[in-house]
C-alpha cells in the first residue's frame, strides 16, 4: 500500500519544478494583476498536471488548456486562426524516406518553448501560479509558443521554414533538407 498524500506531494513538487523552470528560463515572467477598473485584454489559461506513473522519464507534465471557455462563451482557441497545415502528412513520410539513401530525423528539445511570442500577444497567455498554498497567487505571462494553442504547430513549422530561408545563402544544403521535409 502506498501513501497517497506523499505521492501527491511528490507530484506537486515536480509540477512546481516544471513551472519554476519556465520562470528560470524566462519562458514565463511575472506581471501585475490587471486593474478591475480598467479595460485590459487578457486571457488566463487554466493549467493542470498530467501524471504518467508508468513512464520512466517526464512522469509529470504541465498542460495548459486554451480550449477552456470563458464567461463570454469562447475559448482562446475559438478566436485564434489556426493557420494552414505546413507539416508533411505523417502517413506519407516513411514512403518519402524510401527515395533517399540517408534520412535525417531530429527532435528539438522544448521546441515550442524556443520561439518567443510577440509581447502584444503574451497577455493572452496568462496563468496564475504559486509554489506553496501559503504564498500569494501571482500572475504570469507565458513568453513562448504554448503547446495547447491551436496555432502552435503552424507557428513552429513556419518559424523553422523561415530560419531555413534566412540561412539559404550560407547553407543551401541545410535549407533544402529543412524545406523539403
């Protein structure tokens, strides 16, 4: 038999560790709470933990819910343009690989969190967070592309394509590899 409160305390500590890493890397920054008497446009993302005890790594993942409906009946995902699909169809990708002698595959660590969001848009990625129940709740704004936002795949792939275009003159082979994926 296991001690449920101690397991929950462990997962809470891991959850806090993930969000503290966001702060440390400046992927989220503290901001003042909006004034109640002024009109400011912002959106608060609910967030929660997804716990996968069967995994050996990343047992606790923070999930932001940009599909959560607000008092006006809409969510952040409802009002964002998704953008066109830029990535290759995964079902045809292995077939394309058969055309080449060598295939290059990469995983970009924290890929979405490597791309900064324009400061005009970060108020729509606010969260509330505190490390301990005795602490004051603080407002934060996520500074990077957030995984749960419906336009995130477009933003990430479009950024990679733009970077490939930017280095085209210096590294034409790399540009071709990135652009043809």
